[in-house]
């Protein structure tokens, strides 16, 4: 539920006020590009992810295989902060309970090839069976078009 709050800052403190009542007070941080969220101020859904670290997720992904580990690493690298990729990575972990390691590896390899860095992308590959397709086998070479009006590459030399 979103509510408007007021922020009051001093050289050392940041206070959050709701309807003129202080609801939080923190020591002010001047670290550029760093956030200083306290776990008790996070929504419960976010707190669950705070228990995870990029290293822990990558260790799990490596148990499935190198393609899965590489793809999960790419998901986190393509976010401003690695933590932003945790939901996708944890979703992929759930997929690994449903699909065997071979399919997971193939799906992650395919997702990496096509630069699909999301849980939904990997899930769609598995759901549609695209991981079972070999692109080279399923793309027949088109026969050359032969016609008097088509000049071909030799004409332009």
C-alpha cells in the first residue's frame, strides 16, 4: 500500500515522517550509488531475497550445470545491481525442480544464445519444448531461385 511520507534530513540523520509522526530514523550515508536499507524496513517479500547472495545463487546454478550457471550469471550481470536478477534466478531454481538437468542446460544455452535474460524466457523455452529443437536441423537451406530476370552476384563485377 503506497502512502506519501515526508523526509527530514540533517547532516547526520534521515527521518521518515508519516502524518507528522516519525516512522523511521537512520544514520545518514553519503556513499554514492549505495543503498542502506535495513532488513526490518523491507517488505516481507523482499526480505526473503536478502538471505540470498549472488555467490549462493551461482553455487546452486553450478549444481545443475555450466550452462545454467553461466546463464544465471549473465542474468545478474545484465542488471544494474545483481540483486535485481535474484527473482529471475530463483524462478529458474524452481524450474529445475520440474525439469531434468539436461533440459535445463539446453534451455539456458538457448536463452543465452538469443540473449533472453529472464525467468519467463527460460520458462517459455521449456514449456514450448524449444530446448529440444536443433536450429540447424530445422532450418532447411532454401534452394537458389533461377530466373532469367535475376542477375546474381556475377553481374556486378
